[in-house]
C-alpha cells in the first residue's frame, strides 16, 4: 500500500499547479477564492461522507474540541498567507519557502514525540535521519541566488508553510478519533463557515470556467489530505512526510510542462537523493 503516499505527492503537485493557474487571474480576490475553494472541497466530499463517516465520543471531549479549534485557526492563517504569496509571485520563486513545510513537520513531530506520546509521532531515527537528509536535498535544489528575494510574498510563503506544518502535526493528536474523510470534511466545513461569515464572498464574480477549475482543485486537495491523514495513521508522520516530498519534484515537472517555467540540474540531484532516502527508509 506504499503507493498511497505517492498518490498524495502527485495530488499535492497537481493542486499547487491548478491553484497557481487560477490565482494568476487578476480579478480573483484571495479571500473570495479561499471561500470558493473550501466550498468546492465540501461539495466534493459530500458523497463520500455517507460511506466513510466515523467519529468516536472522545472527539467531543473539551480538550480535543479545543485542539480542533486551534487546527481550524492555523489552517485559515496558513491558507491566506499561501494564497497571497501565490497570487503575486512565481511558483519557482516561492518553492524555497514552500518546501520548508516538510522540514517544519519533521522537526515539530520530533519535538512532539518528546512532549506527548512517542509512538504517535514515530520517534524512529532510522526514519528521521533520511527524512532530514531528503529535506536538505530538497531545499538545496530550490535555492537560487536570484530567487532568494525576501520580499513580503516570500515571507508570506514561509509563514504559510510554518502554519500548515504546525496544523498537520497538531492534527495527529486527535486524528485517531475520526476517519480521515470525516476529519477533513469537518475541518473544511468549519473553515468554509468562518470564511463565508468573515468575507461575504460574491461567487458570481467567477466565470463558469473558473468555477470548474476550483471544483477540480477541491477534488485534488480532498485526495491529498485524505492520503496524508491515512499515512499519518498507518505509516507515521515522518515517513509519510518523506514520501510526500516527492510532491515538490512533481511540482517542478508540472510547472515546466504547463506553466512553461524552467527546470535546472539541481532537481535531478535532489530527486536521486530523495528516492534514495525513501528506499533506505523502506528497507531499513
């Protein structure tokens, strides 16, 4: 079943490219876009909820409800910063900031393994070390002197990556009380409700083509997050993160193919190192 995280990496790359294609349209407001995207995710998930609904009574304990509320807050902040950066900057220029997310996840998961239940965060250095090596290789492949412009868009992407990583690590604390589909549906439904009340979007500003594109993005993110949650439960956070690191490599390939953005030799080296780390983690 190890192909499932690879599917998640492909979904991550596809969703990133699709988002960029939509956000390039100057008339799209990022607050309205956030509401539209989460509406699309919720609509896509509705048919699946009937078959995959699961929520145990422990999910309704006060402590776990508060954790869920923090996850929602962090997700809203992460999405707004990420959309803002993607709308006004090239993907290739933002990748050095965006690929910090897996590094943040690994470091935070390792920290949480000492603060909470170690088994929940898989404190296995045979996995942690190759995962960190893969992160370094990934960061190396994306760093370019002329791209490291610490403007407000780049900083926004770093902030978005940190909040996404923190949200994902905290999620593991309560993920066992839900099915992956249920948790993501409830998460997105809450964000949709808050965004709708806060931003009061006008969806008639989106043309028909854009609406279908956003619906497609919703479907891709649904696949990605459910795969990630499934991986966290069955393979562990750090190993799943290592597998998902194939995603940024796919992003570069898709950006080259569909957005006409250039590749460089560092991506090949990075891909070899990441695949090597994954094979080591699988065989060790």
